[in-house]
C-alpha cells in the first residue's frame, strides 16, 4: 500500500497521481512508491496507457532538500542509483506515457516528467533544474535525459544557470510537446493517452523499446535492435489481425486484442 503515489484506471488509461502537499517534494518514500506504482501500471492488462499527474497546482517542485541537507558523500554513494531509478520509474513502463504538468516541475520533478514519452504542460508551468544553486547538479536522470531531448548545449545552459523556463520557452526548445490552458492539462493528457487504449499493445511496446534502446547506442546497433524487434512482432496475434484487416478492409479498421 502506497501513501503518496497512487494508480487509478479509467477505461484503459491509468493515472499515476503524486499527492504530497503542498509541493509534492519527492522524498525517498515517494521515489520508492513511484517504482512500485510504475511496476503495477506496467503489468496490469487493463492499463493501456499512462498519465502521470501532480495535481492542479503543481507537478512536483523537486526532491526533498531537507532530507538531503545533512547527507555526505558516504551517505549518498550507496543510494544515488536508487534515486535515479525512482525518479526515472515512469520510463520503465512499456506503454505510452504522458506527463501532465501544471505549475512547477523543478529538479526531481522535471526528472520524473522527462521519463514520460510526452509532456503536456499548462500555460502556467515553470520548469528547470535549480540544483546548481545548492552546489550540486541533477542526479536523478536529468543530465542524461535532458541532453538527449534538447541537445547538450541547451541542456548545459539550463543546468549551469539553474534558471526556470516558461511553458512557451520550454515548447520552443523541445522540452515539452504541447502547451494548453492550465485547467485543461489533465483532460488533454488523458485524451492523448486514450487514443492508444485499443491499439496494438505489443507493437507499441516494441516501438518504444526500439526508440529508447537505439538512443543508447550507435546507429548500426540501433538498426539491429529495430530489426530484431520488428521480426518478433510478426509472431503476435495483433500483427496477423492488422495485416488481414488492411487487405480486406483498408487501413485503420483492425481490432486489436493486445496479444
């Protein structure tokens, strides 16, 4: 049973809700709960896509600084990888994922959002990595996922300066994918996720694995990963049904079972 992170499911769309008022500070308990709930979302057959949401006022304003205030090297060294795993838990879900961001997504909060496939943010959103102002830097996946998403130069600017960016700038630099009125963030994110609820789950998972796996290696190896996954998907019932439906009825009419 988790205390601050929950999973609810409505018509194929799972919502991972972070709820630790007032700012959803991501302490070690929440990091572990993100792992637990992400694993549940990944394995539940009734969850076909996932929205991660921090509520109407803020997504998450970062890791719990009070918890880290007295930590030394000897304290952090054994747990640094656990921090990265917890804040990156959303990235382990082999289904389409959307981060629905209102208000602040800072530090660890932005690292959680970076683990999603898509980021839909409110026009009131403020995003950034202020860790440098504490004499540290993002250690929960921020340096790696941010640079892959917006390029090393822009990533270094945000991390070196610790500055916050508005929703508009975040969209312009590719940090987020869509900006909507703040009170529409959750509904828009659910609507985006819902388009996958009747989709070919195995093909979606394989496509995600190919894209993410290819980013971590050279082009030749990435193409090999793609080829192996592409061949494998032909063993699925969905691939058979999709191809047969296309031949008989044209595109976009197949019924998929997720098998």
